[in-house]
């Protein structure tokens, strides 16, 4: 990731995930031309009666992650009957059934609900439609029950972060959905470059292959950025505790966090991802070059040992709207270093 120091700042394709509501606060329905990307809040689990016990298990496991999870017994016209009422259908059935019954209903990827199919043994969770509009998200949640998420969207298959996923991590939404075909191809080719942030009032003229992201929250409520470095194998409980302690010194809570920022060398830490999920924040990973441009005031041994600036302060400054530190770094439990940016 990179950031400019004048009137633009940037964030790039190393953002990671977690849930946000729709840009209109309605709970995540995708609509043309706006889309929040990877958002699903109202789920319908469609199941045959003989598989009802599995459907109830899904409801029990995932119920607290969504606004609504309804169980609906399958009949021939069930998808048509409830089409447009849910963000995502989870079909507890063979994929062929779901495909045949929903194919005539499909219209536009920005409007259509997401569809995931899963087998009775919870072996596979297969997004069929709406991968970037809820299906991948739901499949990943079903993975906590043992299912393997079989994602075929190009960016996920290549282990890259598409622009919809970047938008989600930054608590933003895609304004011009048609542009994402070109920009996600650029992500796959490694040619997208950074996502630039323009602070207004400004006017911007863009081509059809430029994806515009707009923040979900008001400009005056931008939130703080938790710059975070961790030891390898850090536990999510340690990370969340460190964040809360750092925020408490500023009379803030996790509700005041815009997103979590780290360096790409820490982006693979499962405990960090899990912690971000717990507080409902996106995780953005900055490249080394960006961190070097926003190096913090506190000395760091990492620069001497491995050539990287201190991740916590540099990430907090780079990610902050004003590129300022609200709180210098502190190390907690010899495992988590936290700085707060604004």
C-alpha cells in the first residue's frame, strides 16, 4: 500500500476482510450503481425437511453474525417466492437444483442475491452467484463449521484482494460497479497500484475503468486507525485486549475504529485477522515503501534488524486521515504493539 502526503493518500490491494452494513444503512442489500462488496446481512437457509437438523445447526452457529437468518423449507418455487427479500440464499441441496431453480431469476450481479450451496455433511460451501456480494463472505463463515469454501471468483482463486474486498476493509462502497471488471483484472495482473484517497471538497473526472470508492461513514466521523505489529502466532485475545487498552487511554472504544493497519509482512497472521473480525474492522496491510514514508517518531529495532520501519506507528500514520499520531506505540504482553493514528 502507498500514500501520498499532499492532498491525496492511498491504500492498496492488501486490505483484508470483515462485515459492514450497506451504504444506506439498510443492512447490506446491493444495488446498482452502489455496492458495498462482500456484504450479506439477511440470510435464508433453504433446506429439504430431511436436512432440517443441519439447517438448524447453521442457524445456531452463524446466527449472531448476521441481522437475520431464516430457515425456509424447500419447495419448487421457493427461490422465486423469496427472491429479492434476502441478501443471500444458502441452499442445503445439490448445486444443480439451486442452479436450475435460480437461473431464470438472475438479472444483474449488482441486484441479484448471492447464492451458496452446501451439502448435508458440511463438506463444501460453494458460492454460485454473488461471490463479491455476500456469497464468499458466507462461505468463509461456513468454513468455521468445517466446510471448505470453494471460491471461484478470480481474485480469490489467485489469492489477491479485489476492489470490492478493499472497499469492505476500508468501510467504503463501490460507486460505479461496472468499472470493477477492469480494475479487478488489473489486480490480477499486479497493475492496479494504490487506491487513492481524495479529501474534499474536490471534483474528480474518471474513465470507465476507474473504480470509485466512497466512505460509508460521514467525513467528520472518520474514526481512528489502529496501527498494529505482532509477534508470530499471536493470539486474537491478546490483540483485542491490547487494542482496548490503547484506545481506553484516549477515551475511545473499538466503535471508534475506522480500520486496522499493519505491514504486509504481518498480513498473514491469523490472530490479527481474527481480532479484526471480532471488533468488526477491516484489516489493511501497507507495503514497506509506504511505511518508510510515514515512519513514526519512536525508535524501532526492526529497522536495524530487518530494514523495516516500526510497523505500528508507520501504519497508524499512513492510514490516518490527517497522517498524525493520536497515541505513540506501546507494546503489550510482549506480543502486540499498538499505535493510534487519525
